[in-house]
C-alpha cells in the first residue's frame, strides 16, 4: 500500500509512494505509517531494545484506530 525508497549508499530516504488504489479514508494512516519508516531511517535505525510492548501498542493503534 505504501513504500519508502532509500538511497543504497547514504541509507537516507529519497521518497514516499502510496498506492493509487487506497481509499481516501486509508490515506492518512498509510502515509503516517510510511513517514514512521522515514523517521526511523533518518534517525539511523533507532534501537527498539526494551520498547517491544510500547511499539506493539503504537503499531496496533496505527492499524486499527478507534473513532
């Protein structure tokens, strides 16, 4: 549904692509997810050690937000 391209030499993000088949209501969630990958890449692959429970909770909120 989305993709982040990364320069193979610098490892820096170079673009974000979203599927044109996404419903309008899904665009913000998918875009937010991909921006998370951009931030992770820019931060130099942030270590997730000790954050498993917190990250799972954030991932689940991003996938199934409550209205």
